[in-house]
């Protein structure tokens, strides 16, 4: 079972992301569970409670948190976690490389881009 987290503080983006993830993993016939979070602190708390995530879709610019710092914390406890940053701001790309993300997805979220990144990451988890 693949454990996936989706973290975005904008409800509409979070729901769209979950919908696309759900449809593609169902199509791939892979067992998975998706855990939604609306901020970085909840994401870190859930990881402590539920266990390690295999894949995390993470907004970089969260209302109360910096997604790159959240990713660093996730990677401390789970270095194999595949981080996929979701952001409308390309100014974070260089800084984000410190956590060795699997991929970047631009906002606004596009179904085709999410499908492609899921197909790519499914091969390595």
C-alpha cells in the first residue's frame, strides 16, 4: 500500500489534487491511501501518528508554513519519501533542491501534469 499525503492551504487546489491523484492511482490499479492536510504542522503531526509517507504533494508557500522547511523535517525522519512540490512560484526552485524533491508541479494545477508525475513516481516507490 502506497501512503500519499497532499498538503495545500487552498481548499480548491487540495481537492483538485486529491481528485487527480485518486483517479490516476485507481487507473494504475495500485493500492493507496491519501491523507489530506491543509498546513505543514498537520502534515508533520500526521506523519508521526500514521507513519511514513511514500509520496508527498506539498505546496511550497503555505499560509503558516514554508513548504521547503516542512519537507526538510519530513526527510529527516523519512529520507526515502518522494516530495513533489506544487507551487505557482518558481523563485523557490533553487532553494527547494536542498531537499532533493522528486518533481515540481506548477500551479494552476493541470490534470495532465499530475498524471505524468504520478506515472513517473509510481515507478520508484
